[in-house]
C-alpha cells in the first residue's frame, strides 16, 4: 500500500484525497485480506500435518488445494443449478474478490465468516490429526 501510494505520487505528482471513509475502507480490506490469507495458510498447514511427506505435501497443496478446490466449489454450484453460489464461499474467490471489486458490508461479513470457518475447521482437524500421529 505504501509503495503503491509513493509510486503513484511520484508518477502523477499528487498524493490524492485521503478521506476518513477511504482510509477506513483500506484498513478493512487489508484486514480481511490478512484474515483470508491466514485461513489459506491454515488450510495448507493442515494438509502438511495430514500428509507428513514433503513431496506429497507439495503435490497435494498445489494440485488438490489450489487447483481442485475451486473446481469442487464450481461443481457443487453446478449440481444445485446455481441456486446456491458455492463459489462465493471458497477461499480463493474471496481472496481474489478484493483485488478488483468495491466491497460492500455483506462482502466483508461473508469473507470474515468464510475465513473463520476455514480456520476453525482446519485447526480442529489438524489437532485431531496431530493427536493420532506417532509423534508425542
């Protein structure tokens, strides 16, 4: 954010208008992005705890989580004939959503719920997988 602002100020010669509403929206967006990235990290760490093999972790995270995850949400949406927008509840959709869209209050709420659900589920499953492992 700082580098982008300084670069834009150098190129255009002006900094722009930083109103209280604009700054609060930036902080909300950055906070949600950090929360969503923490949820994505929790998902990747859960897979690492579950697989326990470095090569397998890399393969499952790249192929399974990053490639097939969004595909599964799209397939679920197709099965219910788009009555429920499952893709709106995927981590990758929510992370990418803030890059090009202007978020509303419901978008912030949806993204926060998605992040906390993913963090909660992956943490609970990770604890369960760790207690069942050989390492004590």
